[in-house]
C-alpha cells in the first residue's frame, strides 16, 4: 500500500482549508473591510467583489464540503453570477491576499501555512479558469443526450445506486427533459422489486423494453422500443467505455499537473535558504512536505574517496545520520549507478532515482536495524549546470514500511534532486569544503584503531580476518589521506583531528 501524490497534495489542500477555518473571524473581518471599501468608493467591481466575498464565505467555511465539492460549488456559483464573462483574476488575488494578511502569525512554521493557503487558492484559480471547452464530458450530460436525441428510441433512463441495504433511484432523465424528484423516493430491497415499482409509477408501455446496464458502481435502467433493443445495448456499452477512457485520460492529466505543483512549491521553499545549513534543512524537509514520504536523510558524495557521509535528516536521528561514513563500493546498486554515470561521462540524466523494495538486500544490517528500514528510494542530488553529482536523498514512508512509487512521483523526484543540487551549488564553497574534508571508511577506522593500539600488519589482518595485502592497502590509503610519511605520523594526525 502506498500513499499517492494526489492524496498527499489533497491533504495539503485540506490543511490550508483548516487554517482558514480556524481564522474565520479574522478573514471575514478582512473581507468585510475590502467589500466596504469598494462599495464606499463606488468602484465598478464593487458588485462582483461583494458577490465573491458572499460566495467564498458560504462555501469556504462550510466544514462538510470536501475538495471536489467545494471547487464545484465555487465554480457553479461564480458561473451563475458571471455567465459567460471571463472570471476576474484580480478578485481572486484580492481574496487570497486578504486571507494571507488575516492568518499571518509570527511562528516558525508560518511559511508552511502560507504555502498551504496558497495551494488552496492555486487549485481554485486553476479550476475556475478552466474553460468549458476543457471541462470533462460528464455522465449526466451523456445520459441527457441519450434520452433527448430524436434518433435513439430511448424513452427514459434511471440511474440506480445501492445505499446501505437497499436500492434507490439516484437520477432520472426522460423525454420531457425533467429530472423528476419524486422518483428519488422509490426504494427497494432488490433491483427486481425496484424495477417493478418504477414501472408501475411511470405506467410502462408494453411496446417498450427495459434494459439493465451495469456501469462502475451503478445500474442504468433504460426504457427503449423493443425493436431497437438489440442495436442500442452494444452502442451504449461502447459509448460508456469511451466515456470512461476520457475520464481516465483527464485523471492522468491532472496527476501530471500535480507533480509539477509539488516541484514548484519545493523550489519556492528552497529559494528562501540563506546559507548552506538552511538549504540542507529546507531540502530535507521538502522531500517530506511536498511528496508522500515520512523520513528523509541527505548524504554527500565524495568522488575522490568514493564515500558517502551523512549531512542532514528529517524525522530521523540527525546525529546518527551525520555519524555515518560509508564506502559506496559496499552498496552494490548505488555503486552500479555511479559506474553507469562514469560510463556515460557527464550524462547525469542516466542517474535516476533508485527504488529499493527491501533495503536489507542492499544495505548493511546495522543501518537496517538502527533506522528500521524496509522500502526506500535513493534520489541523486546533482547539478545540471556543472554536471556534478553532489550526493543523494534517502527517503521512505516510515519505520519498516513497504511501499511503491508511481510514475508521477518518480518524475517529481528527478526534479527535486536537480533543484536540490542547484540550491546547494549556490553555496559552492560550503559543499566543496564538506566534500574535500578527509573521510575514512568504517574499515579504515578499524585499521587506524589497531595501528594506534600497536598492532602489526599481520596482527591487524588476523583480527579483521583479512589478508595482509588488504590491510597494507588500507594503511597506504590512510597515509595518503593524512599526508603522512609513515604509520606513526598517520596515527598521530588522526588523533589530533579527532578521527580516533
């Protein structure tokens, strides 16, 4: 089971709504002052402002409305007022600005609240400014066309839904273009009984035949001429299939926009970073705030030493993450990705986010136990301007959680990694100072400790269950990193630097 991006962003929308509803009095005061000002000054837009404030007041502060219903009601209300006239973007901006002013609090998380409110109005803007030509062809409109068409022998259509333990008429369409409210009162314990009751109510003509067509979670009852039944049934089934395909296409289109919304909000947040540490914190939180993940850790990558080391964490032990120094050669999948990068030179587009269903197959057991890892995603952090791999973000959906990622999240992660890299690149000296710091792999630290304890190469090899040649390679690497002429000098410098 995986939390989807649209669900995650819907929660951000509702978070923005909840903030507004908590500050209802302050917002209403701002809106009233705005309305009074336009009325007193005789502005031409005063009537539209007054209607807009009344409409938003009625709908925004109605706790029973979810996102889709809320957006629909705002659009329907605005259309009743404006007809075919274009919606005034100025009014929407005025309403949003008043909300930001009314809810502005001097708290550390103000910007998060600001973005949540901004996202609410972005969605309202997008929904309101969508032209009718771009609106989806609805089921209701389709059924109306079926019944009202003079070329199809259909008398009426009833939409049947199951509610609790009974069946009822949800909607009704007939040749008189009337949505008969009385039919909505007809209920029965079975479809057969409901159909019988309905036929008595409409005085069914024996020259008509009743068709039952299942669709999604509904049943369609159609009254059609007997002679046309054979031809109508496959036609309607095919038309409904096409309608469903159109609906699926629209859903994909909206998801495409949603991952772009997440990228935009992430970029806006990291642009506010004032220094390297601020950027790190904002980026680490951003992978959680704008994508459906619960935990994130940022690691830097040293190309020279082929090491990864912890920089920052969100909802993980920050000290524990910063204490990590890991030889990339011991992480096969990640190392393969970097090898691929070397193979293709500067073509960083080949280094994509890496989804790992079970981290225990790829990561050392100590990390699996310490951080309770299950499914994870490793997202490269890189710069497109200088074609440099800076590091990676390791993210998951919580301790011991299994999950999968969708294509829209995958696309967003690529952009997040690039944006994070460009943001850190602004603090060029800081990130390169971190990368140029001498770092030792866990095995090198073990060898250093044994050297400090006076163990010989042979003794260290026996203790670590390694060959003498391997231990000598480690010692050579340590001396090079410490720029030491011999083992004693390397140990002394390591002690002075606090490495051991």
